[in-house]
C-alpha cells in the first residue's frame, strides 16, 4: 500500500475498506491490517464515512 502515517494524523476512511478489513477480504485484508496496525501504533484518528 505504501501509506506511511505520522503521529497524530487524521484520516478519512470510506466504509468499503473498513468492511474489507472486518470481513477479511482475501485481496485487501493484508493492506487494511497494515493500515490499522499503523493507526494503533501512531495514535492516528480515523473518521469513518460513506461517500455519496
């Protein structure tokens, strides 16, 4: 994925990637797991929303 989060970042996340993580989607889960690991380690705030 190549995304590097910094301490205190704020990220807007669409619902689709969040669902991929929850459902352990075979193609996307590994990327979302890495993302949420960074979120936890760097104390990043995530806003979950739905695009219109």
